[in-house]
C-alpha cells in the first residue's frame, strides 16, 4: 500500500468518526479509492524513470563524443569535408540513436513542464543534426549494407515522425497555455506557445533528410561504379609510369603520391560530402540548431520546471542534446563551404547556377532497374504485362521524384553559394587594396612562396563529371597532406633496427666459419620465410650466458622493431596457408622469447651448469630440440593439434639451424668463443633482415592498390606511413652491398621489385 492510498484511507476513517458528516458523502468518497490506488501504482511504476532519462542522456553523450571525434579527425588530417570515421551508420549506432530518441517516441508520458517540452522537441533537433552528420557515412557501406541500413534508418525516422504527429494531435506536444491548479498555486507552461510549430518544422526536416539519404544512396551506387572505372584507368597509368627495376625511394614516393591522389579524390565519402544533398543537409542542420537555440533561450528562466516522470533527468537530456546539436552541426555546415572551395573557381560556381541540371549518376540506378527484366517462373501473360507496366510506372515516378529532390537540394545549396560569392567579392576588394598599398611600397602581408603543383598529379584526379575540374589549391592541399604523413612517419624511425643493420654492415669480411653458407642452406630449406629463422637465431644468441645484458637488450630491441616489418613483408608476399602456419608459430615463439626470455618453456641464459662453451650450448639446443620432436611425434599418433604443431615447427627450426652450423663448421667450432658465436649469429640475423627488408619497396607498392573502393584511402595511408618509417632503412640497404648469399635465393627478392 502506497503513501497516497494509506493517507486517503486514513482520511476516510477520520471522516467516519465525525457524527455530522453525511453517510452519502463518505460512500461517495470511498468510490474514489480505486482511482487513488491507480495513482499510487503509477507513482511506483514511474520511480525508475529518472534513471531511464540518464540512460537516454548517456546514449546521446556517446553520439556527441563520436561526432566530436570525427571533427577532430578531420581537423587533424586537414580534411575539411569531415569524413565519418567514428560516427558511422551501422546496427550499433542506430541502436544508440534509437535510445537517444526515447523522449519524442514516448506517446503516453505527459510532459507538462517547460524543460520537459523543450527536451522532447530538442531531441528532434538533435536527430536532424545526427542525420546531417551521418550522410557521408553512406559511402562507406557496400550495396547490401547500404540498403539494409537505409531501411533501418527509414523505419526509425518514420516511427519518430508518426509518434510526434500523434502527440501533436493528442496534446502531449501542446501549443496551448496549460495551467495546473494545485491549491492556490498556478503553474504555466509558457513553452507550449511555440512547441507545436517547432515540432512541425522538425518533422518536415526529418522527412526531407530521410529523402536526402535515400537519394544519396541511389547516387552512391552508381558513382562507385564510375569512380571504379576511372580508378582502374588511372591504376593502369600508374603501373606504366612505374619504371622496371629496383624501386628507389624517390620513385616509390612518387608512386605512393599518385595513389594518394587517386584514393583521396576517388573516396566515395569525398564525393558524397561534396554533393548537393550534403550541402542541403548542412543548411538544414544549421536551421535545426538555430531552432534548438531558440528553445533553450525560451527556457533559460525556467530550467527548474520539470514535472514529468523523468524529473531532473529531463534537464540533463536537454543540455546533452543541445551541446550535441551545436557541436554536431559544425561538420555538415563546414561541408557546404568546403565543397565549394574544392571546385575550380568562382567562375565554376556561376557556370553551375543552373540548379535544374540533374547529373546522370543521380538517376542511372533507377533507369537501370526500369530497363531490366524481371524473372518470371510460371505466370500468365496478362500478369507479366501488369507487373511490367506497374514497374515502369512506379520507377518513372521515382525517377521524377529523385530529380525533384536533387533540384530542391541544389536550390537550398544556393544559400552557401551566395555567402561564398560575398566572401569572394570581399577577397577581391582586399586584393585590390593590397595592390594599391604595394604600389606605394607598403607591404601588408608577405605571401609565402607558391610552389608549382606537379602537373603529373592532375592525371590521377578522379572526378564523376568529365567537365568538372579540381581546384589547384585543393590538389595542393591533398599533396600537402601526403607530405605531412611522410614527415610525421619519419619521426618514428626504428632506430634500434637501424643500429642492428648498421652494426653488421660489412657483409664481405672473413669469418672463422662461413655463416653465409649456413644462411644459404637455411633459405633453401625454407624459402621466403624470414620470421622463424630470425626468432630461432635470436634465441640462440641470447642463450649465451657470457654476453652482457646490455648487448642482449640491444639485440632484443632491434629485433622487436624488425619483427613488425618482417611480419608486414611476409603477410604481403607470402600469404599462403603453408607460410601462415610458420608465421604464426614464429609470432608465438617470439612473444615467449621477447617477454619471458624462454624457448619452449626453457629459461634461456640459465640452461645447465655444465653448458659453458659455444659448442656445448649448440649441442644442448640441438639435443633438446630433437627430444621435443621425438615426444611430439610419439604423442600425436592421430594427428597434431595447434599446440603440437607450434612445438614441432619451433623445435624443427632449432634443430635444423644448429645442425647446419655444427656440420658446416665442424673443424673449428670447438675453438669459437661465446663472443664470436654471438657476433656470427648477429651477422646472420642482419643478413636475413636485409634479405627480407629488400622487399619493402615492393610491399609498399602493393599496399597502394586495394580492390575495395571503401578501403583504398586506408590502404594508401598505411603505405605512406610504412614508407615514411622505412625510408632510411631502404636507403641504407640499397646503398650497401647485399649479403653474399646464393643468387638464386635473392632472385625472388630482387626481381620482384620491378614487377
């Protein structure tokens, strides 16, 4: 029994104790007990509502943080069209957005307070901002994902719009001055005067944004095909421009730069962000934010007026989503002006003022569907005629509607065009005044030296329209972003790896035993597999107890950096199943060696007391590896599991390498000290690293090209990052003499560079 019901029953008992209270009045008051009980239950059920409000606010905050991350990413990479990297369109983001939209979808919870009404209407403005921000994210999806996510977004928006319309009709979103009388106190809902018209405006904006998303999705499907055709043509040109032979740093840098231009201008997000729908969505987002600001201004004096079941959490939702609207509208609004700055000049803007021109890629997908034939199994001729005629009528209507939406978006886009024209005129006036001052010898601002843009790069610019031309400053900006990536990556040079390579640069010096012969035999045993012998040789080197800890740590640090690039080379050149098994075994073994300085559970540098000389250590390692192989073979009579394969591969590598070293140098191995053995092992490690890292230019060139249009920019970025980090290594290897290995072993490595 709740406090309201118990208090009411107590009041009735008191009335019964009075003789002068009519019995009919008491019976009448008792009939309201059920209503009081229902009210008491409703109060109990609404107790968790403030925490649900906090849940809504947290979901909104998650969206805000993702949008801020996109803003920072765009500013950091000088991408003023702000691609959607963190806040994208997928099942997770749509679920979070649905939670954030709980207030406007809620049909039966009354929102009598000013803050309550403002929070409900403000959520719609926040939704407009998020939809505007997410528009370029459509380009990151493939065809199936695009269709499914557009349908999911449509269901969410239509549900939101229908529920808001119902609430406008029922008065939950009210336009009247609602008064609540409690004793002598009157509470006035002043926000109600403008709630209804603002809600209607938001409904219209949401429907318009949904249409823009659908139209953009249709354009994206065709634009990707056009960009793919142009990319393949430019890719062929880039491969022809690549001269045969070994790739030096300057050549590979120019090669990566060409693909960076192709990936940047051919990015579907870049096209979508510069489209008419994106420009119009930016204008709509700005208007919705202005309305949201108006709602907040009207509630400045009544921020404590929250009387719904959400209580104080309604204010938290209002503030969070208002911040999200203000911050989130920056990207869509910036795209409007950034898209215009990407064009050639103000002349291009004037030439394209014909807003009734609709490019073919907007409607080509619908035309293809219209002209396609539908599969029929066993239907009558009349039914086929009916279906075909219906299809033609529906698609003709959709084509006309698509053109109407595009034209409307271009008309909305005239607003930022006029602003740009005004800015351009002011800029012309400033230049005229500046030239006047310069004529009198007064220098206002010294402009930096302008470097001519490489004309070769213009051949790799991808544009949807043949008559379109990228502004020279935009091409310079893209080239500058590439240079920034290279310079930033150059600061991350693997210095320990360089020290390891430079320390053993004299490959031709005489040795007490022929380490290069051993290395040649090793590569013949496992061709094009570098990581496993590297880890095995490092294990042998650090197992020598007389070597100082500083030298061991230096070797481990160099190998730690080297394994990163060795893994990249192997993953790019040797991706077959057989090689992957060895690579995984090497990575697992390296983790044990690097972190714990153990080899298959045996603590290195503390083998056994009687193992002191270099020969004894090699014999112990060989014997231990042979015993492990014997145990694994005897244990796994029905086949090997993953753990057994790892032990078998690691032990086999150790046995082969120690056997090669012992048999190749049996005449003088007993005279070799631990110091000399460490030097020879380190020299072999350097030889293998040089043989492996000689493939870096080829790997970088391979990373530039990606078959998936959505992943090309990421792939080229990785290639540029790798180039910047390894430029010094490539120069060092190419300027030095290659290891004196069997030429057949290096044939794959060297000849591939010109492929």
